[in-house]
C-alpha cells in the first residue's frame, strides 16, 4: 500500500505545494532567524507530502470513473484502487493540517483554511470545481496559498496583493495546461473543463495569457521577477511552433517549475542575507 499511496501523491509534483512555502518564507523573512522555526518547518513538511496525499487522493476518489479512460493513469500516475486503508490515509492527511494551527499566527489561518476548502471542493461534491469551465482554472489558485500562509507566518502580515495575484494567475495557467492531455478522455467521460471548452489550440492561448498576466503582476513588484516568469509564455510559444506533443511537454513542467522556483527563492534569500 505504501508504494501505491506514494504514487497517488504524485512525487513529481510535490514541490508544486511545498515550493511556494519556500518562496513565501524567503520573501517574508526580514533576517536569517526568520527562515527556520517550528512553523516554517511544519508548513514545509505538511505541504511536501501529506497535503499532496490529500489533494490528489481526494481527486482520485471522486474521479474513479473518469480515470478508467485516462492514459496518464496507466503510466506515471495510478488509478484509484479503493480500500478502507487508502481512504483512511487520505483522511488522516487532511487532519494533519490541524497540527499546524498552534504553530502559525492567526494571520496565516485564513490562507490555510482557503487552501483546504479549495483542495476539497476542486474534486468533491457539492461544488466540484473541476467540472465547471473557468471555475476549474480559478480554483487552482490553491497552489499559491501555502506560500501566502508561509509569508504571513514569517512576516506577521499578509503578502502583497500583486504577489498573490501573480501567483494565482501562474497557477491558473499551469492547471489549464495540465488539462490539455486530458481533453479527449474528459470529453469521453462527459467532464467539462476549461480545456475541453476551448480545445487544444485556444487552451494554449489561454495559458499563455494567464502567464503573461502573471509576469506583468510580478514585474510591478520587481521587474526581475517578471522577467523570470516570461519563461512560461515563451515555452508555450516554443511548444506550439515546434509541434511537440503536449503529452510529452506536460512532463517537462515539474523540472521547469523547480528551476524557476529555485531562481525566485534564491532571489528572496539574497535579499535576506544582504539585508
């Protein structure tokens, strides 16, 4: 079961939730002493593994029928196989979020609460955002919320609106791009998403627009951040021009996101070290 739960949690995507925590800490800290502590370590540990088990576990629970025809589930990902033990592990991963409450200041709690709500209702009834075009994309701002919680924990106040907006737009583009390989299987299953509504070509344009807007938002904070984010629309343009199959390009993004996140995080750490 351990191997199955590990596969279910999508290890290639662990940093999609934990990475923003590192960014939030790097830009929220005013000195080196703010980088490490029970709260920051706890946030990183939770969003590295348990949060991914919950997010993808609840997704797989409610997508059992859809995933039967999804080719991605036959390779790097796993189809939900049921069992009380697996459901219990997913539920426990959700409950572990409560352990963070005593560690973080009150200002961080709304961000954690919003993450849990969106992580749940993206896949679960009654809202099940993933089956409604536009809302499926909008709700994936959930990926920036761990970073906002980390920033608030370290800084003692909420992160800049432009930073949250830029991160939210980035997550919208990333989610919708990841839905392109699922267009045919989602249509066969009767699932409506932003990608199925737009079709492949227009979804590329939608993602590029989200990522350009994200770059613009971050540029208003720091032009260097905006320049780094331009890698995303540039990559979409390259994929379309080269004709690389999206099913192949999709698996580049864990590496791309890790590299971009590392550059941004080191930019924040440089600021702290030279403060």
